[in-house]
């Protein structure tokens, strides 16, 4: 059996490494001890200064509250300015209705009656209802619809405006008729059946409290006094044109179906297939607009009132009135206008937004 001789050089190297490792452990321990002492010193100072932390917390809370208040004020101002910009009419456009009205009487157009009276009452054609006091906006809706229609000669537009804009509206479409389509312009003041004895909303609209609710909400001084939902407190809702949509069967007694269009839309395709939609016995065909909480009833109705909470669900989905197809025969059968009147008579207009139960489909 042979004997292996371990070289001295290797032994000395191992011995040196062992001594180095021992020194390294001592240095590391010493540094850790120094750091622990330093940390203890910092904690001791922090403990002594604890009252300053509470003070800083209070200051931060005050700063956060102040910032939130300023943000809320800016949001309300922004909402007001957006509404102001949307409703402000440039001077040339403001003068247009005045010029049209003057020409309407000076050139004798007021002596002319409505043309194509047979088409106006023909239920086999495609009928549209537009209630507006804005001449150019109404013109955009009508012309965009006609331009995309495959058979424009079968389309009839029923426009209702107020007494102030009737002459201008009629003059515009007499001098700028859309291609082959039929236009009827009516004055809402000529609807003698639409009076306060029949329509309770007229009595409410004339009250000083309602006028204050709408007009004061749009005054800059009220922006910091909780004028929430500024969009829905617009004075335009005082116009009966905004409520006339609830009386469609009375306005058009000889029609079976009608497509209601707002004056802020632009049509980009042929709408005639809407008259072929199977409403399945429903009154209203509408576009789905509920995304998360948008257009749900809790955004419009006061559910603290038992009349509302007992009859409606806050999660129920409303719909936009921009484009609706109405079955007027089913409307009469279900007496939708009567239901609307009943709710108008029951509720307080300032606490519960008026609403009527219309069955609709998506």
C-alpha cells in the first residue's frame, strides 16, 4: 500500500483561506452590529417624534379634502361651460331664422298650404317625427336621412316647431326641399287639444318653482351650491316640444308606425328596415345604451320616494330618445299617454323626474 504525501503548499493555502474566512465573519458581524445600533437610534428618534407624524397625517387629510373640493368646483364649472358652448348660437346663425321669417311673409309663402296631403296621412309610407326649434339641425337630420334612403319619395317628415320658429322652419324647407321626400311643418300652438286641462305637465311647466329649478341651476352663482346633474336641468326641458313625444298618437291619429328622431343626429344608412322590425307586441323599439351604470334608472329617478322604489328597479335600463320606432296602435291599446298623465299627477316634479312606463325592446 503506497503512502500519499500532501504538498505543504496546498496545506498553507487552506490554512490561509480559513483565517480569511474567520476575519470576514468578524468584519460582517461587526458591521451588522453597527447597523443594528444605527437602526435602534433611528427608531428611538422616530418614537420621540411620533406626535409630528400625527400632525403630518392631519395636514395631508386637510390637503386631500381641499383638493377634492377644488376638483368638484372645476367639474361643475366645466359642465356649465360645456352646456353654454353647446347652446350658444353664433351671430350669423342667430340672424338666419330672422331673415327666413321675414322672407316667408314678404314673399307670400304664408299663403301656401301643405303639399302632398295624401302622403302626409298615408300609413303605407315611412313616416318620421322631428320636434325641434333649430332650423339647421332639423335640416341636417332630414337631408342625411333622404340621402341614404333607397326610395326617398316614400319618406314623409313631420316637423313640429314653436310659434317663434314656425315661419323660418317652413321657409327653409320650401326653398330647400330635400330630393323627392315630403315635408310637413306644424306649429305646436295650433294643437288646440294640447292644453293645461288635458296635459298636466303644462300646468307644472308654468309654475315658478319649476322655472327656478331649471334656470337657477344654469346660473354661474349656483355652481358651487350643489347644482348636480346640470345636463338634466337645462331650461330647454321647459319647452312643450320636449314633452310632445308623449302625445304621438294624438298628433298623428291616422298613422300606425312612426320613427322619432332627435335633431342632434346624422343618419348614415337607409332606415327603412326599421319599419319591418318585429316589436313583438311592444310599443317602442330603441337602441341599447346601458353600459355599466349609464342610463340606468337610478341616474334619473329619486328612489328615496316610495312611489318610485315600489314601482321601478334602480338597475332597470332606460333608453335614448335619439331614434325610436313607435307602434302607435299598440300605444293606444296600452294607453301609454294615460299612464304618463297618471305619473305626472302623482309625483312631485322636482323630487321625481317624470317618467312613464313604456315597454321597449333591444
